[in-house]
C-alpha cells in the first residue's frame, strides 16, 4: 500500500496542523507535502517547466488528505484546481 499524502498549507512550519497530522498518523508512514516550501510554478502554455517544479510529484501520489487554514485558501484553491481540472 502506498503512503498517504498529507498536504499542509500552514504559515507555521511545525504548527498545530502538523501536530494534528502527527496525532492522526501516530507513527504510521506518510508523505508530507508542505505548501510553505513547495515549488509549484504557474501554468505555462509552452509546457516548459523548471526541473524543480513539484506539481507532478504531487499528482502522482494516490491518497490525498488535505489540511489547511482559512488564510491559505487562495493557494489551496489553485492547487485543487490544478489537481482535479487537468
């Protein structure tokens, strides 16, 4: 079974959202994708993206659990649009 992906969109690196994730998974393996440090570039009509773009890495994982604070809704909404409207 693949590890679940947890997308964390918090402005604090090890804040309450991370504590919730740690509590829920209690030592189970999971893949963490932190929007604070992620490099996701905007859509490019020429389909040319830098090698450091992490969007495809995010899409390839199967199970997605999402945790976000309200003030990150613009980033999060953009991310959801990119995942489900491709």
